[in-house]
C-alpha cells in the first residue's frame, strides 16, 4: 500500500476515487493535504462519513457560481468549515437541497445570523403573508423551500462541532425548541395561505400538541394539532383541512388525531364544544396530551382562550375515579406499540426508551402539578428539572435521567437527519458501517478501550439500563425519603404528596402503604438499610400486580416473620428473580403469604435454576411423597408424625401454588401434585397410627380414594373423599375388626383435622354406604353384601372414581376388583337408570347452587362447569365401560379422550368438554389462591376478579373482563355438548 493511500485512509477516505477528487478540488497534493487545505482535510476526516462529505462537497463546488469564493471561505472560516463539512457527511437529503440551491452556503458562514433568527419572518415572507399572499402549488413550493432552508441552517449549526471540535456544542433541547418554533412558523404561513384561499372563513386557532407543543420537536416528525373554531362550520372545517394539506405537502405531516373523539370526531370544534367534551368524556391520556397544548397559529385570542379553559381540567385529572385504570392503560399502550422484532433497537418505544421517560415525567406532573404550579411545564426536560428541584424526584436521579434523555434524543435526531426520514431505530447489530456513522455523527470518539462503535454500543446499553429502572428511581425512591426518620440532604417529598403518588400508581390505601414503608425502613439496622435499597424495586414490581395493597401488607408480614432469618433479605437483594417472583405472588395471592411465613425455605426455590438442573419449582411430586413418608416414619408417636406431615405438606403446597401462579405448571400437573400431597400425608399419618397400635392387630385396613382424590384431580381447597375398608386377621370377628379399624380411622381423621393455620385437611367419608348414617368402616364382605342388595345408581356412579390410596395394598386391590362389576356393568345401564341419573343431576344443580350464585360463573355447578363435564363422562362410562375397557379410568380427561377414541363422542365435542373442565378447574383453583379460602363462585368485579384473572395468566393491569368472556365462552360451549350428550336434547 502506498504512503498516499495510507494517509487518506487515516482520514477515513477509502474509496478509489477520493485521491483524484481531492486533488482536483485543490485540497490534496501528492501524499499530503495541499497548502492551506489542511483544516479542510481534517474536517473531512472527522465528519461522520468522509467519503460522502467529499463527494457532496465536489457536487456543491461544481454547482456554485463562484467556486473560488466558496473554496477560500472554507479555508479561512472555521465556522463554515465545521458546519458545511459535517452537514455534507451526515445528511444526503440536506446535501441535495444545498446542491439544488447552492447560494445557501452563505447562510452557514460565521458572519451569518444565528440559526432561528428571522426564521418565522422568512417563512411568512416566502408565502407573501402581509402583502400579496401566494396560493395553490406556488405557495406550497415557496414554503417548502423556505422551510428546508431553515432546517439546513439549524442542522449545520447542530453538527458543526463534529467537524470542528473547538466550536460550541448546541444542546439537543435547544435544537428541539428551534425545530418546534420553526414548525409553528410553518403552520402560521400555511394558515395565511389557507385564509387567502378561503377568505370568508371564520376564526380558527391552531393548538400544537405533542412534541411541537412542548417545544421538543424532532427533525422529522408529525406535528400534532387541535383546531378551535368560531363558528365550527363547513367553512372553518375546509380552512383547517386546507391548512393541513398545505403544511403536509410543504413541510411535515399534520396529525389532528388527538382531537376529541380522535379520527371519528369533528375536525374543528368551538371552544365550548372542546370544554364540554373534556369535562364529560375525556380519558386521562387526553389530559396527559393537553399538558403540551400551546397555541401556535391562527387567531391568537381564540388560542389563548382555549389554553386558559383547558388548563384547570388538566390539573384536576388525577382526581378522577378512573385515573389509575387509565394510567395502567397508558402503560399498556406504550408497550403495545412496539414491534417485537424492533424491541431491542427502538429508541422511542422500547424498554428504556424516550417514551418511558416522557410517560413517567407526565404522570408525576399530573399527580403533583395539582398543587405545585412549578411543575406545569410542557417540556420534558424542564419538568424533570422542576420535579427534582421540588423533591418529587431525587436530584441525582433526575440529572442522570435528563442526561439519558438528551443522549437518546441526540441519537434520534442524527438518525433522522441522514435521509430526512422519520425513524427511531438503532442500526442492526450486524450493520457496523451504519453504527460507525451514527457514533461519529453523535460526536462520540474512541476511548482507549473501545473503538467508536464499541463506545456507541456501551453508552446505548448503559442508557437503556438506566432508564429501564425509571419507575424505581422516579416513583418510589422519594417515597422512602418521605417516611424516613433520618435527615435528608435533599428536598423531601411531603407525606401528602407521597400519598397522592401511591394513589396514582394503583394503591387503594396509600396512607396504609406509607405506614408499611415506615415500619419496614425505620431504624438504623442493617435490615432497614437493605429494605431501603430493595423497596424501590419491589414497589415497582408490586405496582404491576393486581392488588399492590395486599402485596405490600403481605411483604411486611413476611419480613417481620423472617426478621431473624439471616439469609432472607440477602436472597432478595442478590437474586433479582426471587424478588420479582415474590412480589408477583404476594400481590396476587392471599394463600401464599399465609404459607410462606411458616415455610420460608420455599423462597429459595424461586431462584433461577442452575444451568443444567431442573427448576425446583417443577420437581416431580413423587419425590416429595417418598421423602415425606420417610421423614414421618422417623417420628415415634402419631401426634408428632401428623405434625411433621402437615409441615411438609405446607412446604409442598406452597411450592405447587408458587409454580402455578408463575405459570410453570399445567392444570393437570397442579391437580396431580395436590392429589399426591394429600395421598402422601394420608399414607404417612395412617402408617404412624398403625405403628403405634403394635403388631397384634385384629384387621387389615385400606383407604379408598373417591371423588377428586380418587381421580387425582384435587384442587387447593378440596376435601379428601374416602371409604375405609377392613378385613379381619388372626381369627378376629368382623365386629372386632370393624371396631378396631373404626378407631384407627377416627384417629387419622382427628389428627389431620386438628386446628391448624394451614388449609384444612378434612377426610370426608360421606360417600360410604348409607352416608353419614352408616358405619365409618366396613369389612370387604359387608361392602360386597351392601352393593349387591342396596346399591343405588348414584353409588355406582361414585365408585367410578374409586382408587386405592393408602393402607393395605392387597386389600385395596381386592376392593376395587369387587366393585368393578358394579361401576362397569357388563350390559351397561338401562334407560330407567339413565333417566334417574339425569334426574339426580338436575336436582343437585337446583338444590345445591347457593342462593344468589351466578350460574354462568359458578365453577362447580354452573353451566359447563365441573359437575356438567364430570357427570357426562361418568354417564358414558356406566353405559359403555363394560364393553370398552379403555373407559375404565378414574380420570375425567382420560375418560374424555378414550370416549372420543372409541367413537362415543365426536372429537370436537370431547375437545369442548376438555376446554370447559380445564377452564373451570383452573378458575376454581385461582379463587382459592387469591382468597386463601375455597370458593366455587368467580368474583363479579373488582380487585379479586383482577387477581383471579392474573393468577390464570392474564395481564395484571389488563381488563379482567377478557378472562370472564373467555370463561363464559368455554363453559357455554361445554354446556352445549352436555345438553346434547348427557341430557339427549
């Protein structure tokens, strides 16, 4: 490689043609810059794209009338050199404009007026405002050229320090304000043209919204407006439409969709019409938009009257009943507008992007601006400064966030300048050349550790991460200062303001929440210090849960109960996933905290699994059952064994509930795990009682699971339906055997049902022959005789779920073999029995449904609920299991599958019944998780309904009505199948 090529390459000039071009321009001589052109070549080397800058400079020099004049100015004028060379290497669109209007270079010199000076007058003068106003295409062309001239001058000044580092750097906020003022001038010019074309129109005021209203506009952006007219008739509507079209054709897209009723609403309204709408119908987001409302064009008196009328409405928005729900909807709107494939590259809408900062600042303005007029600024950066000055935001946090916002806006501006197109996307990871251009255009330089691309990516990642925690920093950190008893070295958020903020963020009882925060952070202990570090993160997580108040109370209870547990707070501090999961659990469930204070070790299971290992929350329930029986077997007396079994059951119940709420288990796995827990506890407790009885026992004893226990389909609040069967041994009589076995069974039931804070362990034997009136325990022969003489259809139906779960395994197997002909009759059942089963089902539905219950949302007895599906399966089993052995299963879902396989059900009907059963089972479990007590009726509204929906995987801040619609749809379809298959309608 020649010395010349190397030297040009050092300047970033790498194309084959650059040496000839630079030489022809007189800027390069052999192997070095030409005399007097050194500064030009170094400016080229510092421009974002040196090759592009040189090519564009060549085009411009060939287009100007006096080439020598421009060349001499570039050599002598540092300001011109920095502005022009940087602009030519940054923006192909503005370079094209300059080449088309080459005389405009004079406006970039050091002696030219500063950017923005006289811009408004220039745009109005371009269309002849105040004299003979241009109209039609001539006006549009003139306005377009004048507008682009002003953008050219501003962009060149904005970029100047890139090419000439000694020149001052213009703050991005100043650039954005000038762009907004330029847009306002363009709207004024467009208004003048539109009036000239429609001279008989009424009064029209143009209200800038969004970034234009806040004087923080981008280089390329829609300009949001609202129109106020007197009168609001066809002529003023035509005037507004024409104004939009003129400005859109000449300068930028004008968007009026922020007007009342959006696209469906009238384009123009009277002042009274606007005020009436905002008082009666407006949503919170509309008041949020009005934060930036600013009259910019048209009738100044009408514009000022509009601003005065809407301001009081803006600052009372936080008092509205639906404020919290609207805020949550606004958060979702931010997240929903981003394409998944752009999520990691979005400067505006992505996590940690511009919209996050703007949303947070505007929300705090709405909450605290009611009482503090200093916060009522339409500018994001000015408002952030005021929030920090007033103590609503930590000063360091406010400064860091402002710096992040400026950096993101700078990147956005540079990306848009390149081709004057609206974009908010960072270059793709593999687009190294585009990343290098952006980094240089933003004025970044290598730092010794990274090249310029590395510096850009590091700063981008750091900024996004910092902004991602904005809710923690902006919303919650000052709350701790408000309740702290320690002196604060910065402004303190008052408790009244803290309460208002919590209310806006979703706490129904903000004063109570502040009390919890005070209790958690009081004192100077190490625990209090850790809590002060943890709580901003935890509160942010809780705010996204369905019930933040209950979650914070639960967190306080758990923290106080585990105050002496040394690893508790350390685990939350060091394992981010544990804290995130715990807040979701506490903000959703009343059952979890009740269990957690007595089984804190389960917290460790919330941590992320070690690579290559199974998540402990998903472990096999069989492992737990085996461990429980082994542990309980070590206890010497039945009381200790029962207590140990209950303790281990609490641990497993909490594990299953946590995994369920976190979406890690399917409903079938949940039911199987809960059934396994019950069986293990029952087995272990029975074993302990039998061990205490010694070896000389008069009978064998087996426990037969019935109902959901027998089908391995238990829910969190289910009782254990069982039958006790015994058999004499060692010459004992049936009476002696039954008497002894009854004592054992009563002991087991009593010890499991002993008062306990955990969910009850009720052993229910009411499905035995003769029900509660019959003996608790019968011998095998007694059962055989009873079923042979007295068995009713409902008893045969109940036996369909019978399975041996504890006690003597051989006796259990023989019992099941004995009842098989009863529950699976070889010839099926006759029509009279089918009618009787249907009659019993109808009576159960009518008599057992609680008064006031909603049959459409009652998970057990409601239409399409559990009873509907289970009775349908059981009827098919009684009719056909004698001929179809595959139907001989205690599982509802397996029964449906086998019925479809055997052609007894259409596959689509089976699928509808499965969907209904799964939905009802999940919902019933969710009610128990949320309320902490069993229930079959879904909540009708409110936070409990939202929590049930969240427990089932619906968005915590979404509309719980979506869940209700899904539930009713699934059960309605299941009911249609039940009516056709079970009732034969």
